[in-house]
């Protein structure tokens, strides 16, 4: 009877020991996973290790233009300017790895006209600055122009006063983006839409609408 009791007691202690060892292993594996995922740092300074490679895009602000007698009066002789700053974000664990992406432009809604019909003086200028801080000066289907506003300042860009392409987008640029291997690489673009305040009667364009859609993709459209 005593021998049977001792055997049961030994089995009980052995079972408890197995449970303790199993729990210790689970805790160690879980801690190693969390340490690798979160890294060092307090609750106010958490550093998360990025595991997945990606190329993603931020659309930027919507570019819309509507000229009214009120906003022309408010700017007091200067131009109406709208800006958008779409971005491409790229991360890859391999330093120097390169991906390419495309930037497209679509103007499907445009009611504006040249109020100076004789000279066709541009009234809406689209200026595009690439992530290298260089102005884009050539786009198939668009004409680059300089125009002088009421303040005698020259504005450069593409004349989109009457332009629209409702049936498709036009390619602005194909660009490479390169990984550093340890941080996200970001390409930031600037799209500036300027309604030029001319030294002439522009009332024919009051209340009209103009919308631009900017698309960035790693595939051709």
C-alpha cells in the first residue's frame, strides 16, 4: 500500500515538473517573439521592426477649382492657387533594391474658357514638381506655357485652361524609387493649380468648375 502511495506521489511530482517546464518554454518563445517584433523601448518610445516589403501610395489633397466674384475679391489681385502633395512610399529589406511606379493625370470636369479669346491667354496653369525638386516640363498632350499675372509675375507650367480627357489618363512620369534597406523611402510630388488673375475681364469664367484626378500605381493604366 505504501509502495503504491509512493509511486503515485512520484508520478504527481513528475507531472507537476513537466507542466512547469512546458510553461517556461512557452514563456521563453513568446518573449522572444515579442522582443523581435517590438524591439527595445518604453511605452512612449516603441520601435516596431518592419517585416514586409511594400510600395504604397498616398493620394494627396483633391485639386478642385471654382472661381467666384467673392474669392477673386478676397485675393485682391493675386492668383487663386490650389496644391496637392501625393506620395509614393517604398520599403525593402534589401538596400539598393529598386521599384518603379507611374503617375497619371486625368481632367474629366472642366468648363473653363479663354476669356481673352483673341490671344488665348492661359488662365489655368498646372505646375508639377517631381520628388527630385525639378519641374516637369514635358508631358505628351499638354503644352508648356509662361504667363504673366496682374502683379507682373511670371508663372510656368502646362496650360490646362480648356483641357480635359474624360476617356483616360495621361502619363506624367515613370520613376524609379530605391530602398535604403533600413527605412521607408518617400517620393513627394507637388501639383500646383493656378488660376491666373489677368489684367482683363475674366467674368466669363465665374462659377465654372475644374477637377483633377492624380493616380499613382506600380502598374500601367
